[in-house]
C-alpha cells in the first residue's frame, strides 16, 4: 500500500491516506495512550516511504500527510478552548484543529523535502529525513515563539527510557526515537522493495531501545535523595472553565480553596505552605486589600498562588504569596500563549473587539521580564512555571542560579478531559528529569502532582476531582549533564550524521 505511485509530483490518494494513518499511529505514542511500541514501527515505515520517494515533491507530500494525521490526533485537544463558550467560539474549533494539524505537518514536510532534494537515493534520503526530524523538533521549540508539543521523543515519557533526558534532554529522546526508526534503513540489505532487507536493522533498533530501557531502569534503581522536612499542600478546586469567572461560581470555588487549605488531618499539623493553581482568585493582586493576610490566617499557613495583576492599562498573569506579612515576591509569566493570553498585533485587533481567550482583563496579558528564581521564607529557592511555560526545556534556570525545586501552577481546564492535560503533565515530568529537580504541580482541574527529581510521580490528584495533596518536598539531585550542556550534544551529533550522509552520498541501494 505504501509503495511509490509512479508519479513525480504527488503520490496516489491511497498512499497519502496510508501515510496519514502512519502519522496517527505515531501519535498513539503520546500521552495518555503511551503506545510507543506502535509509534516506533509507524515512524520506521514512514522513513522507508520517504526513502522510496522518487522526487522531493513525493517525499514532501508523504510527510505532510503523515504529519497531518499525527498532529490531528495528538493535538486534538486544541478544540477545547473554543468549546468553553460554544455559542461564541464553537464555529472556530474545526478551523483551529485543521490549522494546527497543517502547521505541525509542515515541520515534517520540510525535512522530507530537504532530504530528497539534497541527499536523494534509497536509503540515504530516508536516513536524512530521520536526522532532519530531530532538528525540526528542536526548531519547533523556537519558531513563532515555539510549541514543542508532541515531539517524537515524548513517546518515552512513561517508560524507563525517559531517563535519557537527564543526559540529553527531551531532544535526546527524539534522537533515540528517530535513530531506532532509521536503523532498519541504515542496515538495509537488498533491493528497496524487499522487506527482508530491514531485518538486520530492526534487530539493531530493538537492541538500542533495550539498552536505553536498561540504562533508565538502572538509574531509577539508584537511591533517591531523602525528602525534605518541608510539608507542602497542593489544592485542586476543580473549577470548570465555563463557570470559573461566573460571579456566583467564582465564590463557590474560592470557598473550596479556603476550606481545603484549612483542613487538618488527625495530627492537626498545618502545612508549611499551601499552593493554589493558576489565576486562582477573581480579584487582582494590586486590588487585594486585606485579602492576603486574611487568606493566610484562614489557611493557617502562607499561600502561594497564581493571580492576575495590573499596572495601569497593562495586565499580567502572575504568581505571588500571601502571608501574615502581606504580599510576597511576584513573578510575571513571560512566555505567553499566542491568541490564548495575548493576541499578535493586539493593539490593532483590539479596535475590533478581538481579545485573547484566557485573559480576563483588557485584551490580553503583557509578558514578564524573564524566568526567575523566587525566595519565600522557610523554603528553598524555587523557579515558578506558569502553565504553558513548563513545556519549554530552554526556560529552566541552570548554573549558579539553579533553584532547589520547580513549581508549576496551571489551569488545564482549557485542555478538556481527553489528552491535553495528560500530555501537559508528561512534559512537566520531563522538566524534572532534565533538571534533576522535584516539581510540584498545582492544577485547577487536574492533574495535580508531586513529581520527584527523576520524573517519578509520588502523588497525584486525578482530573476533575476536588481535593488536596499533602506531601513532603522531594529532595533534589545534583545538576544533570543536560543542565550543564543543554541540547548542544544532540544538535552536533545530528549535524555530524548529516555530514556523513553527505560525504557518502554516492552509496545507494537499487530501487525495485
């Protein structure tokens, strides 16, 4: 089904449909399905299909169809924000999904076209496609402010192989994925149309995955650092997005936050600090009056929370703390969601009443200055990550300013109930692995979690539940190799592999 159609410009519709199916199977490796054993063969067959393309156009069409299938399934949650107020925005949902899938597919299309254009021939252009896909995953974290979601390497997040991220980052996991997918081509024997030619490389790919798995299990088996004596409480009010800002329901949700914060177990010991999720309250920080001291007194402990604030006509999605002393240090989210928290060319579009979805004040948020480490009394230094910021490895603070732990406050009610919240949680786990730091995650509707320094889940509060988690702050590991070197080793190795393919570009296998 996935052979060449014989046309120079576009494969047959049947082949394109098959490629879209391969992309969808590759998406099943993402959370919450975690079917990496389906995703990896699908990517391997796609590399073979790209390798057999007789022109750059054929390769590009095949990759575009596969990317379309992949991102349509993996990013299907993108319709959910438009369904919070379906009477206003519901009509946009199918267009948003189509545009998101097509935009993501372009990041698969360009590697295929370049591979067939610069390094034509079987199996060379399939190998080049695999290498260029690693660079494409890196590029997706930067271009148009970045969206490193549903990367090829994310299929390993719930497996021991995820521990490779401590050395090579999430991009290293993408390299593992594409290496395993490309090895059947690299070791091909015989004509391109004979599947038996892939057997030696398939065996080698299985060995590579097994080695990564075993190394990950060995790392997970090492003793963990002791938990700190600091007791934290994560509060999940389960505020549905459609009701969150309703005057009546916002008071109901606020009361839930207070009551859950003030609850005491049998030992009646108060936590050292209580953590509320993103945009937890319906008032602005600069208009909070006596609320900071009143809330801390009711909770019996300082409260760290997500809250909106204003400076004149500018509004910020922020995090701060309430205690007996009042308002603590403030962090402003600096990496905002395009069209969700701010609108490009917002000053112009505001004249037509077009505003960002998540911002409840004005027509969108203003960005903060940069990632920051905050210091709250009695706690180790912490790097806050507000919602979307946790999907970016590059925002983690390393070196001399490295914090003692990470804190993500988020409102995943925007992401629906199917895949989005679980994919967001999976990426938070990767940030813990990369940094070697524990991550505490307070989510409005879930999934709230205590994540250890190796990405392991110590405790979770599932989706659409009201409740709290009391836990000790897990201990931190020493700085990881990734925190010292970043993505550079993977990028340089990938470029070196492309250089070798260019050097030996005359080597080909006969086509059928």
